[in-house]
C-alpha cells in the first residue's frame, strides 16, 4: 500500500496506526525480546493521534478517500457516527452556500428573486461596472440606469 505511493496522505494515518497496533499484539510464539519490543512499540503508538478533534478530522479524511471509505479499521457505531457527522457538515456547508448566493442575488438586483425580475446576476454585475464608469458622462440617462456601488443598489 505505502510502497506504491509517491505522496502519503492524512487519510492513511489511523488505518496504519490500527494495522501496526494489531501486528504488535503479543503472540505466544514470540521470544521474550520480541514481546518487549512489541510492547514498547504499542506503548509508544497507542497514545498518538488520540485527541478527539484530531481523531474526528482523521476519520473524516479517511472516509472521503475512495480507497478507505469502508472504514474497515473502526466498528460499526464509529463508522455510522463518522458518516453522520460528514453528512451534517456537508448539508450545513450547502445551506450556507445557498444563503450566500441568495443574499448576493438580492443585493445585486435589489429584488428578492433575480429570476422574476428578468435579470441574471451576470447582467447585474456587468451593468454595475458599466454604470459606475458611465455615471459621470451620462447623467441624462441616469433615470434608465441604477448606480451600483460594490454590489449594492444606490
């Protein structure tokens, strides 16, 4: 897995930690020296990446990586919690994006719905740049054009 990668990604951290901890479990066939080394490695590794916020971040990174999206290194309850958290976060981001677009459309047209007014946001922004540059030269046509300053109708 890692030998073919040219760049390692954060999505592999918890998976590799789990694999290493499992492979370092004591075995009855291990000599006392091997058992000691395995115990030292396990002791050093088990306390790494244990901060809950960091674990949440690492789990999300692993879940969105197509290679590891099954999250085979965690139990079902943890897997479900990770995907629920991701879904909630994605929905919140999408709602925020839509709210920002709606607010932008309202402020650029001065109307609640840019579709109803027959204007698109691109025509509003093009008229804003042309009206601000032509406002001083064509004051007689100011009744037909609205001056727009930084996306707000003046």
